[in-house]
């Protein structure tokens, strides 16, 4: 809005207010009289009295507007406070040093303390010592770049309960504080740790193992597989498991395996494989089906050389 438009708006509002004031005078039985501004009639007591009455009504109307605005602001503040305080997601306001200036009830519960005991405390006091540098780095990045920053840290409550959270921060309008939301990702982190443990168990297992999809295409192998077959990951990934077969393979074996997997979810027996260098060897194998992260069926094959 330009300055001229702002001035026109003020003049229009002032004219509307004076019109409402004169209408209220008429309603109160005081007939308004046409005349110039107040200071031009200091020598005319009757006209001066009329202008004073108009100004009095204007002040009354302005006071009513202010009261209405105050009531609206108080109602809006109450709604905002309720939304903030009782939101199910933990919210807090931090200053540049990481001190908690504001926090809602969900945030206080996550920290395992009453809200009054949390205000003016450093957030780092509730963070695992090994993760405090992450909080500092996150805030440093936020204020330096003025771009949203986030980090994953472990919170330690007063009773020792540990929760993994993702802290997402955004700069406040004053540039001296920030808004933060704490998202509890404990279950997700636990699943990720479990997946890493399973991946390590697969990779480091003493048995040769490979994973194939429902079409028989190899998706992953472990170290023991390479040691036994001579094939590296990039040489077999995306290839059908038939690449390991040889002429000594029993006729109809693949059909028997697929039938057993469909009925029982597993198959065990002997399979002849071909080494990368061409040698043929006999293995004892166990194949089982299991769903992947998307729910699709995959096959895990474990086998060992049978001399």
C-alpha cells in the first residue's frame, strides 16, 4: 500500500467516524449543526459546544472500537495459547545459546519434567552428552545460514528414559530466537538399528548367502558367497540365480524348489553349482521365503560346499 493510499484510508475512516458520531447525536436528540472545525469556533460558544459534543461521541465510538479489538485479540490469543499448549507435538522456543524460552506441555512431557522446571534451562541438559555437539551445530547452522536446520539426538529424561528425536528448527522473526519441533523417532531409529544388525548378520555370516526376488533375480550377496563362488556383488546383482547352475543339476529341480516354496515357504537339499572359474561343486542348500520392506516376497538362499 502506498503512502497516498494510506492517507486516503485514514481520511475516509475519520469521515466515517464523524458521520457515525453525528448520527448518534441525532438519535440522542441533539440536532447536529453544520460548521467548520473546532478551533475555528472558539468565539462561538454554541458552535463550540456542538463540536465538543461531536468529539465526545467520536471518542466514545473509538473506545468501543478499541474494546472490540481488545476482545478479539484476547480471544485470538486464547485460541493460540490453547493450540500451542495442548498441541500433541512438542514445540519450544530457543534463544541463540539453546536456552528454552517457551515450551508446550507435550514438550515438557517429552523432556520428563514440569514446564516451570524447563523454562530458562539449556536444552543440552536434556540431551545425551554425546549428542550435545549436534544441537550446537544445528543452531549454529540455523543462525549462520538463516535456513531451516535439523538434527537427530537422544533425549534423556530425569528418570533416565531415553528417546530419539528429530529436532527441526526455523528462525523466528526477531532473528534472535528460533522455533523448534521435536519429533519422536525412537521406533523408527530402533527399526533402523535392527535393520543394520540384520544386514551385518547377513554380510558377515559364515555361510554363503544370497537374496533373490520372486522372479529369481539376485539382489544381494554376502562375503562368504564371494569366497565360495568367486563372484563379486556387481557380477551377480541383477542376474537370475540360474547363472550358478551347471549341467549336473537334477532335471526338474527348479520346479520342485518353487513348488515347495509355494506350499511350505522353504526347501532344503543338495544343489550343484558352478564356480566362476568353471569348476563344478556340490552344495547343501536351504532356501526360505520372506517379505521385504515393501511386503513383496523374496528368497534367502544359504548354502555350503559339500565335499
